[in-house]
C-alpha cells in the first residue's frame, strides 16, 4: 500500500473545498471549471496526493 501523505487538517480542507467547488459548478454559480474540485476531493478522501509524493512533502504527523 502507498504511504499516506495528507494529514487530517489538510484532508478536511481538501474535502470541503472540493465539495464546495463541485456544488458551485453544479448550480451554475461558477463555470464548468469548478468541477476541478474533483481533484482535491479525491486526494482528500484517499489521504494521498501524487504531487506531494513527487515533491517529497507530507502533512501527516508520522
């Protein structure tokens, strides 16, 4: 299994921002670009970010 590199606070923020962007896009409040919120939503749910891995970053406490 891959190592988790997204901490709890980071995860919560990613999930909230992702959901907010998707909801705003679905209600036509912002343009279709709001569906980019799928990326932070998925990385928050998985607790793993490929960009963090590539850059050697981890926000976990371990």
